[in-house]
C-alpha cells in the first residue's frame, strides 16, 4: 500500500510509518495522516455501497428508541444555545428514518433531509444550519462532502457535526468505534482545526468528545 493519500487533505501518507492497529479489526487497516490527524481506512477495505446501505437498515434508529431520541434532544438544546437565528435546517445523512428532522420540526425549525442512499435529492437552496449526526465517520471522499456542505450554507450559517473524536480515547486498538465496518474516517480536534481553516469556518462550540459546531 505505497503512495496512499489522505482522504481529507490529500497528503501522501506512508502506511509503514503511520499504520494503527485495532484488535477486533485485523482484516482491514487504519492509517493516521500526519498533516490533518485524520485516521482513515484505505479504499480497498471499504464495503460495497449496497452492503453499506444494508447495514444502515438494521439500525434501531426510530422515535421509539428513547436513548436515540434523548441523544438528539441534548444536541438540539446545544443548537438553540449556540446557533441563534437559525430557521432553515438540512439534516445531512439522515438515514432511512429521519428521526432528528422530525424532532427539529417539532422544535419549530424548517428542517429538510438528505441521504445519499435513502433521500438522495437536495433542495437547491441555502440553509442556516447543516447538521450531520453519526455521518462523518462514513465519508469516503471527505473533501467533496465538505465542499458540498459549504455550498449549502448561507452566509454566517452553522455546521453541526456529531462523530466520536479519536483524540478523546486512550487506546485506538481497544476503541469500539472502528469495529463498525462502515466507519472509515475518524476525526480529532486537530482535524476539525484543519477543516475550519481550509473551508472558512470558525469553531464556536465543542464538547471535545463527539460534538462540534462551526460557523461559516
């Protein structure tokens, strides 16, 4: 695997120097980019799109899942606190059952949905907020996804991202997050610092664990 390029910053990465192991995932490898700190799975280990979509359909992500709903309600409270004036919202990567969008509509937001597998059409408009929960870790071409998201944001709009940060855990080899074969991109605070500089964002909130809000 010589000549690997980071799926975010496109830097050349030598897997011989930056390979990371995981005890439960010996059938695929993880590489850490020295430039932007992204940990990524090389393309040869990615699932086929149809297999990836099939796994998403198995998730218990419904309004009946109280823990799932409670997680979203906590994030919506943070949105209210740090994202004033938000009216129009896009749930980017909502999955087969757009629970977050339904909750945000109940909170008074004008919320639309997008998912490349289940709701592939994006309305041609700008949004005050693009929110993406448990989605960034699935991105194959992060640069393209971020460019798309940036183009959807109104001036002064917000991007809220929920994904577990790899610098918040002690031992990557024991971490449960990489055990999911659809998880192929792992971010850190340093990664989001790089993103904010490259895409014209300012970080206005983070819990330094799994949730961050950036302002355009």
